[in-house]
């Protein structure tokens, strides 16, 4: 599923699909804890919509990462598939 073809996906689902968190619950906890920014704005709701082209900044696992959303993904697949969902900035 391309980012342009789909309207949006929940932020916690996208983080899980991109293999940035092991579970959606861990992703939701990170969002609720203020460790995630979407397009430069602090995010506190796991259901926040993510679209292709958005920028996600996350502080997790002892480092800060800035990612551009390339695709939304349909499932949590292998790491090689997850790597196609974003571009490291």
C-alpha cells in the first residue's frame, strides 16, 4: 500500500509496522509519554493520523531518530519490508 493511495494510519500502528517498537502498546506508551513528535508537533494520542510525507521524530532506545514516512504499510512484516516504510533524515 503506497502512502499516496491510503488516506492515513494510526501513529501507533505505523510505529509498530515500521518495527520501531515491538508492540503497539509500547508505541502507544511512548506517544503518551511525550517521546514522539509528528511534523514538529508534540503528539500525545496514539490514534493521531500519519500520512505519507509526514516527519516522525522519536526518542527511544537511547537515541533520537528523525524519519520521513514513505509508506503506511499493511502489516508488521520482516525488517527488510519495514525499512521501506521510512527514510532516515
